[in-house]
């Protein structure tokens, strides 16, 4: 009599489960978290491509940032969005890139992607718009592309550049009779698009010391603008100023002191950017603007333009040229600002807590030329009480307790490590936090003061 072969039920169940998996359609490796935690996202908001005065194709630039630890990137060419049909002479691409861009582009993406027309001197290459190539580089929760524009205006020969991130349409420079008027006009144009399209759009003032075009007084007066570049990675943007012009950080403190102390307006927040133009061999000319020099870290739950911009507008971000912060905590109740700095082996950190107290001297004087005449369109000289160092601390957990007399306090962390690709002499890696304590200060100014 033959014995029946018995198959155990667990084995049958396992085989059936495997069969279902093999028959089912492929599933995504990750699911959308229903309640994601706040986390830091790294991004650059100022980037140029062949669409204006950069020297590489936008897909190539996006791929560099995607593969170098960035979570989001805004392409911000001058007065144009990467939309529609655009062809460029291959000879012009070769001139800008030193005969490197097209070969690299073909090697990376291949002839099935790269579009050309004509031959010889008439050879042209199509510049792909963002809506065509973003699917090749974007990844949910990992890398995001943002449409942006550098609104490039000028007033009486002085350049005024403002970046608008998450645009739907190009914003044409509006101009004005003064830098301040032009700033306000361009801000108004962006705000009109934001309201009409229902989009979150972020505007920040670019490189105020570029040609020393924008003064601290200009920055203070246009209170509608809340963001500016405290660090821009281009060699030619005069970050440290000169004998007649303050550094960009000094502009920040003067402008915020005027806003809070005299205009009773909210302060400026500082962003850091690459302002990248050059993606091949480093230029030998007077200025270079390469990748990886400056960025922002934004604390948000989702990697979307709206989530990032709302966090930036709330001041929940910091600027960096190489120093990483794990946490920034400020308690309005206790008045304590404290940081957690990411350690690096063999590297030390010094944190300066900078601010202006309410008893500062409001006096200022013009800067004079060699003939003793006031220099036009130059930031005035202010007391050292404006934006002074309130405290210094070494270590990974610096802490400052506000006395209640400060208009604002911000922190700048400087590493002992030199920047690997400096934009100015003797540059060290740094991080800049946003000013705090100012909301409490403004609230106190609104309350009626006791009379004697």
C-alpha cells in the first residue's frame, strides 16, 4: 500500500504567498509617511545655466547637486524661466565651457536625449526646459527641482538683482527711480503673481555688495523684503567689503538695527547660495562662481516648494558655507538661544552671538572721498554698538541668554577648518542663524509706556 505524501500547511501557505508576490504588480519601496517628522533639507536657491550666463546644461547641473548631498535646487537664470523652445549655437556653448560642456552632456545622457540640428558652424543644441527633464532627476522625498528667476534690474547703472523661487511665469524687471523704489516695485510684481496663481513664492535680495550697489539703508527701508544673501559664493560679490564699504554681515546688522530700532519693522533673514555659473575647469579670470560653496538648511516636514518656502518664511532655516548644525533652539519664555553643532574630527568651532541693544547710539556719519566730500550711494558709518559681539563660546553646544535689552540676537559659527573652495581670502567654513528675540522686542514697543 502506497503512503500518501503529506505537505505541511505552513509550506503550502508560504508557496501561495510567494506566488501572489510574483503575480502582483511592482510596488514602490517606500510609502508616504502620514505624519513625517521635521527634518533638515539642504538646498541652493541661486543657480545659472546656459539659459542665461551659466556654462552648462541644466540637466547636468541638477545631476551634480542631486549626487552631492542636496535635497532641492532652484534654477534661477537672469530674467527667464527654463520654459519653451530654446536652441543655442554649439560654438557659443564651446566658448563658454572651454569645449567641455557638449561632450560631457553627450556622454552622460546620450544621443537619444541630446537634440541637435544643423552642421558645422550652424550646429545648434536644444536647451531642455525644466518640465521635460525634471522627471530624470527628481526623487520623491530625496530631490526636488524648483522653477526660479533672477530678476535682474538696474537703477542709474547700479545692478539690482532679486531671486524669486517657485514662479509660474517670468517676472519682467519693473525698474524705478531709486534702488529702493525698484526693489519695492519688483516685490509688488512677484506678490501679484503669487496672489493670482495661488503659489507660495519666495523673494530674496541678491549679493548687495555686487558693485556695492545696495546700501544697508536701502535694505532697511524696503521693509516688504525679508530675505537677502548673507553669503554669496561668487568671487566677485565683495563679501568682506573694502576700505569704503562694510562687509555683507555688517550691512545685515545695520539694516536690522534700523528696522527694529527706528522703523519698528521685522528684520531681514539671511540665506547662503552658490550663485553658480561655472561647472568645468575653474575660470582664470577675476571671478568664479562654482558649486558647493553656500547653501541653506531648511527644517520642514515635506520636500515640496510650499513646505520649504513656508518654513523659510517662518525663519526655520539657517545659512551655511560648510558648518552643519543639528539643532537651533530658542525659547521666547526663557530667552535662551542654543545650538548643537555637528562635530568633525580635529575641528574646533567658535560661536559669536551678535546683536544690538536698545541703548545703542543712533548717530551715523557719511563716508568721505579723498576730497572730503560724502560718497554717494555708500552705507554710512555707524557706532560699534550696532551689531556688536555680545558673547563668544567655543565648543559644540554654545548658548546665550538674552537680557531683554536686545533688539535681536543672531549667531555665527566659525570652524577652524578652511573652506576647500574659498570665494575670498582666508575663508573658513561658517554657519549663520536667523535673528531671534525681535518679536518680543516689537511687542514691547506696541505697549503703552508708563508715564511719570
